[in-house]
C-alpha cells in the first residue's frame, strides 16, 4: 500500500511493561484486518423507491452482490455481522442471520445483529476486524441495514387491565417508550439537542445552510463523475423499474431554497429539514478478510482497519461525542489530526458536523467529506457508517492512498471513530 509518511506498526504495543512472554506472543493479533470489497444499495428516500422492499430482503441484496462479483465459496464465510438500529420490524429476528439465509449462504453460516444506533454498521466492521486480527475468522461479511420507511408502529403494554385508550408509537427514529426515570434534557429530540449545542458554540443558520449546500453539490457532482461506480449498484424493483442513485441528493437546491425552510425542532431555531440528514432506506455489506484470503481470491483490498474508539457523553450532547472518540483514536495511534489524509464525518445534522469541526481546528475542512455526506446521500441508520468507511477507503485510493478517519455521532450520547489505511 502507498506510504503515508508514517510507518504504522503491524501490532500496536501492549500497555504491559517488559518483554513479551511466549504466552503473550500467542495471544497477540496475528492478522491484518482487510476490507476486501463492499457493495451498497442506493439510499432510497422516505416512502421512495426502496419502500416496497422488505427490510430483511434489503439486507440480503448487497451480500448477494458481493458473492456475485467474487468466486467465493459461500460456505467459507465464517460469520455475518450486520448493524441495525430498529430491530422492531421485518428485521426483528437477528438481521445478520436473516440476511445470510436470504442471500443464499448455506445454513451453516452464522449471523449476528449489532446495535450501536447510528454507528451500528461501524461496530459490525470493528467487531469483524477484531475477529480477523485475533485469528477467530478468515472471511467475514459486515455491514448494516435500515428500512426506515417500513419501521412499524408499536403499541406499549397497558399498565392496567382494560385500558381506556392505547396509543401507537412510531419506531422510525429517535426516542420512543421513554423511561420516566430518564432526565428530561436527555430525551429531547435529536435535532433539538444538536441545535442547542451548535447555538451555544455560535454556529449560525447561514453556516448550516451553506454546509448543507456543499454536501448536495459535492454528492451530485460525485454521482455525475461516476465516483460511486463499483460500490453502489442498482436495485431492480418488481414493477420493472430500478433505483440507481441515492434519492435524497438534490442538485437543484440553493441557499435561497434552504433559507425558506421552517425551523424543524424549535420555534425559530437554525436546524431545518434542509440542513439535517433525511430519513432513508438502504443496506451496505463489506467483505472482510485476511491477506491470505485476499490472495486466494485475487482481490486487491480497499483498505485496512487500523483501530477504533468509542466514547460517551450526556445523551443531549451526543453531537460532541465524535470529538472525544477522534481524539482517543489519534492518541492510540500516536498521531495528530494533521497526519490524516482524509476524513469522513457522518452528517446527521450540519449542526453536528460543524460542532465537531469547531472542536478540531487542526482539521483541514477541504479534507472532510470530499464528495459530500449524509445530508445529501441520506442516513439509513444501520447502513450509514459502513458507507462512510468504504467511501473513505475508495476516496483515499483514488488519491494514491493514505490514512483516513471516519467518525459518527450516536444517539444517547455516544461517538465512534474508525481509522483505515490504504
């Protein structure tokens, strides 16, 4: 892989002092966790082109695509790790296992569902990387799915017999069936929480709208230039039509149009539907393996997972948790932000992305989301961070390689960062 200006060790040193013992050597990671290839559906808009596809069928599509591209014996896959945030609808029975079966993998291939909310698919990649590094597996499928259009309404159990009324609750997004013991400020809507943090930092509506416009313009230009060819694949629908591009990208938007949108979470706040990520349907699958498997299959890897970090803050400050996750990861890798060649920060809200960048002044803004982000592409929760990680690898490769960090905010106050090398 191309040099990055920093030579990363094959194994990071243990915190234990003194020479390693033979037993220590046996327990040390022995394999580099590689991202071999990846496939994703276009991200459909809410009630859009993918809304007629069952969530478990949607999850299986990119796995089927990966197996079609490569002559992989399906029985060779050691496990399928799939991120999913909802877990309440058609994906309720362990979406990793369901996706494996529906994709045609033999019943002997296990599967698991992973939930770290917006970083669920990223967590799946991290767990797969650990399994590969420790020699627990050789070939894995990681990724995630979310069918937010098809998220069901749920009816909570009545607290007494013969309840006078029963109200359904949407499971598409955010807090639901809130425990009354939770502090009130913790359970405000996610957009309101992002807004409050950004306003306290002095970030304005104009800055948020400009950031959203940047995202749409870059995403539209990327699709026109064929940047996503070989990653996103068309999904054929039953009526003979196909979803070929991300449906939430709006090349026609402008600052004037964005400026006319009403506040979404408070009476006159700066966060609007236009500078927030939309609600989407989509799935992303990542084929991961060791160097030996890559050689066996004749695959040039997209990149290598170097490490990760997760951190947490108070739930209503979730938009700042990526900052501490990034700093923790940089410290572990013993590098600074200026050593990073490209960044991908999942744009849950422009308010969130700008808040993160406010606290990372060393980050070159032109190296962040170079082809746009989730405000344009969409944010199907479980599928989002795998999209971000793979885009990071692909964009680095197009520039000759280097080091990249992908990060995401996570509901209920968490943040995640993943480092890759190409």
